[in-house]
C-alpha cells in the first residue's frame, strides 16, 4: 500500500483467513515488524484481538467536531 493505510482500512496483504501474506518476508513493513504480539493484545480467541483493535481505534480517533 504505497500511499499508506487509512485508519480502519483492511490491509491488502491480509488473506481471506486474516493471515499476513508478507509474514516472514523482507518486504513486510517495518511498523508491522515492530509490533510484538502479547496476550493482552491478541487474547485467546480471534474476537478478542478484533475487540482490542476496535477499542484502540476508538480511543485514538480524533474528535472531528
Ligand atoms: S502485518 Fe502489516 S502487512 Fe501484514 S497484514 Fe498486517 S498490516 Fe498488513
């Protein structure tokens, strides 16, 4: 995504089963490499990771009013 990824925009590198198609490849963006998975972030089920992302998105969305 040469123009960057908007907040909330699905990465074009995600496969249909939500796996990074660049994982382990040198072209994976450095920002992605800098994020270390943790139990707090990933949870034990996929829905917990999605909730964490949505909560983070909500907490960091600027108030546009
Ligand atoms: S780790 Fe980075 S490149 Fe891979 S799917 Fe997620 S945002 Fe896209």
